[in-house]
């Protein structure tokens, strides 16, 4: 597959202008664009600008509100629910992160549930933001059934991702951002494009039988069998059910037939426990100890969670973002539809 | 392998009396015994009474204090640190759960870090207890390096388990209790006894090479590669580092050479978000919808997380606990050493 290279600032601006054409307010449009380009910069195209045709379609169909009636319902000093009013997920999760940080600054900890919003992009974007405020963060997103429930033939739970992050020394952040699925749906789609076989344990076909054929793969398998589907089921309880808007059960019984995503944000003010510098120093020393582990045979370097993505982002901030040609063609077509000028791009083969 | 059958109440009493002989106070001894027998009842022998020789050895060597100087350091209205003073893990985690429930009753949420305690048994024991108080629970334990860090030749992180639980309708609890490893070390040991090959992806040998040979298997692999070791690394940060007593880094650099386990307990009072009955009703409906999913080919019944364990516990509460003969022989020997009368057992072949 050939690719194109686009400057990250131009790409962000381009995506934001398309959203503005659909009446998304400027700040919200830039937030969504920044979240998508952030994922592309880090080498996670499945959560990058390739989502734009879907995002645009949802705004055009009314599933997502460009100017949502988003409300924050504060319960106790440390608890709140963000009712998204069908907001883009980025707008709802960003508001939740802001409220969570503000509440944790007073109470030491906070928990903000998010309901009735849409796809939030890569949720590591929000956990990293909270970590940069000197707090520990746990962020979970929970959506409709898209993943095999362990032992079931059909999708029963969501690929519910969890992101956790803590601040480390020298302004670094140590964080994970992972699905409860063995593989993302985006990766299966990518294999369909290239024809490459899937790995064992990644997906099942429509009869619930494991398959490595990307054409026959219907849905991803949960991470570690019952572990991944169990985590995902509990995340639905801790996110959408706790927030008062269940998603999985009404989807399975056919009473909910539109895209919706909820989640939660938990922030902990590290200074409530320890001096922040002492904490980040210990995290930095831990990271150094992990980096010093002897690599396994055939491995060049032991990597910290997120390290590869950090490096890729630094490179691509300088050199431009590499996008698949098919993604770029879709964006270009969308731009023509929305009457937005397409930025310069270089073909890379 | 043949087995023996022992009544669960007699078994619990037996284990408690051995601990009392080592100067563990009666209530603490019964708590540890109850936690171990709880795991055996549920069919998790790796966290059951087979741990007793190790527990006893740690008390005898001074690694674990039978009468610890355990302190609760309350930080904010919703945050505390339990300093275990080398307590048995069950005693420290039980105190943390009690404090967490009490704090969450006021603040809506609480986070209690646990440091300087020992192996806590199956941590689902504590998340289930919190759920029965009408709260959602997240419990994590974090210990010394026992699991391969992804890409490294040697152990770099702990098999850090996470347990989550919420109350469901009819007094039920929906919960998961899982290691961040692909498999427990106890299960590898069990395969060594039976000679049965390990599954692919479970363990690596001393060179960091994947192996299915239980004799060559040195340490478990992380769940889902970088996902499991990333989660475990973050749990060390959220538990021991946040509580001010790092475990992994000093273990890797050789300055910490004794058994130690920390963790955290997070409790959320569901009534701070919603009517508890409405919540448990929604969780019950979700559980029913999952049970109604069509089973995959070759699967008889779709199971909820913990369902098999719940059933096994109900059966074994009536019929007695099945223990491996080797476990029973070790306990019997220990009892003779400690001058404790061995309860009646039936051989089962």
C-alpha cells in the first residue's frame, strides 16, 4: 500500500474545518481533530483521521449532535455524571476530565461517569492530559456489543478500552491504553485490505468459531478469553449502568439501535498521598529499572508502555503524518462534499 | 491424582488453629482461614489452603508479623493508606476494605492504598465483600517481580491481580478476579505435578523463550503480551508507589529481598449515583441478557464471570472441599509440627 505524508498542523486544521462545516463549534472541532491526529501521530491509525467519514456520517444522520446540550450533574464533592446529549465523545470526555481534575484537586480523588456521548477516539489522550496535571488517571470507555462474549457465538460486550497514566520524572508520563479485546476491529479491517492472515485467538467467524481468515473474521475475541469479556462486562456496569444509561442490555434486546458510548474518568491527586516530586522520581526510577531488564532472545530493546508511540509522535511532528492512501482518498472526497480546501500532501511509496 | 474431602467448616477451623499456634490473634486467624477456604470452595486451589506451608514459613522467618503494628493514615475525606507493618495480606486488605466502605459512605467514593503487607489470598474475597455492602469495588494487589515483562528475558513485574465487583439483583454479585498474567504460577506448578503440557503463550523459560514444557517454564507470560505487563506496571505505580513504598524497582535493583505485597481498594457508593435497587435491577437484566446469548459451537452454556465458582462453592459447602492429596499431606505434617489436631477427611479416587 502506498501512503501520503501530511503535516500534522495542517492535518489538524483540515479535520477541524470539516467539522466546523457541520456546525461543530470551533473549540470542539479543534479538540476532536487534535484527538484524531494525536492517534495518527502515535502510530494508531485505527483511532485517527480514518474515523472522519464515520464521524461525519453520524453528525449528518443526527446520531451525534454538533452543538449538544451537555450537562454536568455534580453528585457529591468527588462524584459527577456528564450527560453528553449525544455529544462527540471527545467533547464529553474532555469535559469529564476537566471536572475530574477540578474535583480531585479538592477531594483528593474523583469519579466522573459519562453517558450518552459518542466515540471518544483514543482515550489515552485524556489519561495523559490528567497525568500532566500531576494526577493519576484511569479512563474507561464503554459502548455497544462489538466483541465476542467468552463462550458465546455473537457479540455480547464492547471492546471497552482502559487507559491508565501517572506522571513520571522529567515531565514524562507512564501510561497504558488498551482494549479488552485481543485485537482492535480496525486492525482486522487493515488485514482485510492487505489480505494478511490474522493471529490465532484474535477473532471468531459468524458461528463463534475461531478464524485467522480476515474475510471470515466477524468480531474480535476478548483478551485472554473470559478475562477480557469479564472486564468489559464490569466496565459497562461501572460506566453506563452506574451513570443511569445502560447500553449493552438494551442493545442486545433490540431497544437501543443507535451508536452511543459512555465511560468514566477517575482522577487521583498524587499530592494527597505524597510529594509529587518524590512520586515522579520513584516512577522514573521504576521506568529506568524496567528499561535495564535483559531483552528476551530476538528482542533489541525493552520498551515501556507508550514508548514506541511517544517516539513515533516526535518523529511525525517533524516529518509529517503518514496516512494510508485509501484514508487520504476518503478524506479528500469528504472535503469536496463539505467544501473544504485540501492541504498539500506528498506521496510516499 | 487422588484427593481428599474435608468439611469446609472443619477445614476453616483447622487452618485458623494452626495460625493461632503461631500467635496470630483469633479474629485474624479466622479471617485468613476463611479467605483461603473461600478460594478452595470456589475451585481456585492456587489461592487456597495449599498456601499454608508458605504462610507458616513466612511467620516463622519473621517476614510476616502475626501481631502487626498496622496503622491507618487518613489523608483526605476519601483517601487513606494502610501501613501493614508486615501483616498477613488478608488482615491489611480487610482493614482497607472496612475503611474504604466507611469513607465511601460519606464521600461517595474512596481510595485506600495498602503497603507493607503480605500475600492477601484471592482478592475477589474483598471486592465481593464490598459489593455486598451495596458498593462497586476495584481491588488490586501488587507484589514483587514474578512475571515476564513483555520483551524481557527475566521477571520484571508482578502477576498483579485485579478484582472488580458490583451488586446485582437478588443479592447476587457480578465480579471478576483475574491476574494480569496469562496463567497463574500455581497453575504452572500443577502442570509440573501432572506432566501436562502448558498452553502456548503461558510461560517463558530462563532465556525468555516461550515454552509449553512445565519443567522448563520459568515464569508466566503477561496477559496479551504488552497489555498485561503494562497493566501490572501501572498497578505498581497506583498501589505501592502511590502509598510511598515501591516494591518492583527496589526488588530489581536488589535492595528489597523479602516477600511484600501492597495494593489498593477503591469503593464507590452506588447510591451516590442512583437508587441501589434500580442499579442492581439493571445489572441483573444485563446478566440475563448475557446468559441468553447463543453459545459458540461446542459450548453448552454461556457463563457469567464467577458463575462457575459460585456453583462450585454452593456444592462444596454441602459436600465438603476437595483437596489434592499432596496438599492434605503437607497440611497434616504442618499440623503435627504445630501440635494441632487434624480433622476427619475422606479419601476420594
